[in-house]
C-alpha cells in the first residue's frame, strides 16, 4: 500500500505565480519565503513550489506576491 505524505508550508509568497498550459494540464510555479527566529537571529528559507491542474487554477486566481 502506498504511503501518503502531507506538508504544510506557511510563509510569504515571493513572486506572482507563473502559469503555463501544457496541453490538457496547467502548472503554477512560485516561491515561498519561510522565516523563523532562533535566539534573536532570523533565518529565511526559500521553497520553490509547483502545483498542477485545479490547485493551479486556484493559485492563478488567488495567490499573489506578498
């Protein structure tokens, strides 16, 4: 039986989604900045995100930089 992994990333969108149509599929690509403070020092990690089909439609309508 295949395993299912779930990840939640909470941060700020670094750029507006780049939308591409690939035949019958759609892909949205953007980046998220995830910041954390540890002992008074702030560290930011950038994650590149690619989502497909219906979630890409949602990102096209509702996701924007900031």
